C-alpha cells in the first residue's frame, strides 16, 4: 500500500486528491485538464449508470446517441446558450494533418484542409439534438419525445480537479419535447425527483431540491431545478439539474407540431443531466481519513473474503468452505470477491480494501473452520465481530442494508446540523468562514445583491428550496423586503 492519507482536518483538498489516486479511481492524463478513469472508478460509474438508466426507462425515456461535433452555426442558433458556453468551447478548424517539411518525422496542420465551417466539440447537446428533432416532430402524435443519451462532453477548464471539474467528463443528458407548457414543467420536476431519489436511496447522499436564481440557471433555460448536497468540508455540491427550456430551442430551430385542432405550434422543451461529478460527491459525503467509504448499493465489491493461512492445505480447506458462501451470496445479488492471492499478506489486503471502501470484510482462518465461525468487519464503523458461519448470507444481506441506511442517516445529520438560519450580515460572514454549510437567509431578489454577497464572502445562492415557506423579512445584506429565505453556501 502507498502510505497514509493526509487527514481531512489538515488539508481537505489534498486528502481528496490523494484518495482518488491511491484508491485507484482515476488519475491525470497526458491531455491537460482531462482524466483517466481507472477500472475501479469506472465500476462505480457503471453501477450509477445501471441504476439511473433503469430509472429513466421506467419513466418512459429511450436512449439514443448524437454527434460529438456541432456546426458553429447550429451552436449559435440559441443565443443565450451559445453565449453561456462560448468561453468553454473547444473548436475543430481543420480536417487533416500532413508531414512537416521542416521537421522530419513530425506532423503539422495542413493549411489547405481548413473546414468551411468550424465544428464545436459539444459542451452540451441542445443544438445538435434540436436541429435533429425538427425532422422527427410533425404532429401531436409524435409527442412527447423522451430521449436520453450517455455521452462525453468537453468544457475547457483552467483549474481542474479529478471528477469534480475536468475538461472532458462523462454524463447523461435527457432532451424532451412536449405539446404543452404544463407537460414540460411536469417533466422537469419529475426528473429532479428521479435525481433526488437516486442521490438519497443509492448514494446515501441527502439533497435539497430547489430552483436556481436567474444568474445561476442554465444558459437558455427559463428555470433550472437543482438538487444540492453538502460535503464534509461544509461546501455545497450541485449534484444534478433539470431545466425547463420553454420554447427557446423550438423557436431557434423552428421545431413545430400540428395540434389536434390543426394549428401549428412550437413544442415545449426540457433537458436534464448528471455527470461523473457524482463520484466526487460520493467520495466527499462518506469517506474518512483511512480511505473510501462506499454505500453498498453502489460499491463495486460489497463483500471481500480474505483467507488467513500459513500452509497450502489450509488455503485449500478455506477455499472449499468459502466457495459455498460465495455462490450463495451471488444468488442473493451480492457482489463478493474471494481474495486468495498468495502474493500479499492478509494485513496488506485488509488495508487495501479499507482504502477502497468495501462495505464488509470477512476473514477466515483454520481456527474459524474448526469453530464454524468467521470474523466480520464493517467499513463504515470499523467494528469487528466473530459470527457463526451458519446463516451468514442472511446476516450479510441485513448488514448491507443497515450500512446503507446508516450512511444516509449520518450524512443527513451532518447536513441538518450545518443549515444555519441567519438574519445579520456580520453573522452571515462569520458562519460562512467558520462553520460552513448552508446559510438560510433572506435575499431581496436582485442580481446586484447576489453578486455583492458573492464578492464579499465567495458564497453563492445554491437554490431557493421548493419546501421553503413564505416568511416576511429583510434581506441579509441590503435590508430590503423579502418574502422567503434562500440557501447560500460556498460551493464546488
């Protein structure tokens, strides 16, 4: 193993970066700002994909795939969207290379191979998709159109952090078309609820559902619905967004349908997405100074069995007993690994699986075979107990459920303890700088005040919570009238 991690209390950012690399989740690549997602990290993403994909299909969506490259003229058709992403775009200008006549063995861009029109590497796919939808939608019978794609996108970033902010990342993006405004709004909130359910029931990460302010919403959207989570360092993480696009893209690409009454109308649109940033959120919600702590529902390995032996015949006897347990657990849908490698000692293996956040670890030695017992260790509480081998499958299944629930309860308790109601700006600054977390405060609704608070404290309005009750008061900064509190926080 490659040594201890920096403690979270000493340097949270360094702890995070070390953990991602040492736990074999990802590493920086030869391409500036881009990462290599390693097999263990990708296995977590695959588990996330599997669950989300099923949830999308249960709500009537189908998967498709659209081009990576978008003609600049299409990209700029919806002006707000184009303007919002312009500074983050990578652009293809030529279509081939050639040998460099002045440098043997080297290549250069062929100046005679300039594209007639530049191609944008997709930062998001609304433009290419809505240009396509124009040919798919003619009548009310073609609606609703409910499409999702799993893809990669490119958003040029100067300051990157593995999973949380990289130039290229993996995500899914849903793009839907509807006959009415009400249907599109229903879709927007439905997908926000799908994301919230996934975050809480699978990631064990509690979230607050809300709406973004105008300055924070997606470029080209009329409203952005969000789920906001709180990390262990007191910073917020935007974990998923669902956008009500109104008729902006339909008008930009002239996507119309014939109603039942025979009228021509523009369709109503939504888009929604989550990305590999969720892996960063998973890490920062649960993990500790010893390594990853993974919720069982998303852990690539839920149970690892480590044999304790000195002689070959002892390993053979343990392996025979373990094979039955492994088969039985797999039938119960449990992901289990028997680590019978002879190249590493049990202590090394214990440390490895602790670092990788495997929820349950079983150790079995010759004495356990004699006594019909085994040692069971929980990653979340670091507790160990010696239990009977008989009925171990039932105990493991129950323990995995208990760990899942316990992680959510712990994260929710931390989140709730770090929501602070504030009425005074001096107190606001103090809470943001010392305690961290969400600050619940009145805001006068102006972008000017929002910008000033951000300038002075680096805190942004994360959302206007959907369940926030009406309450008359004065803006925490300007003192002007306010009818509702909003959630502020420093954020990733």
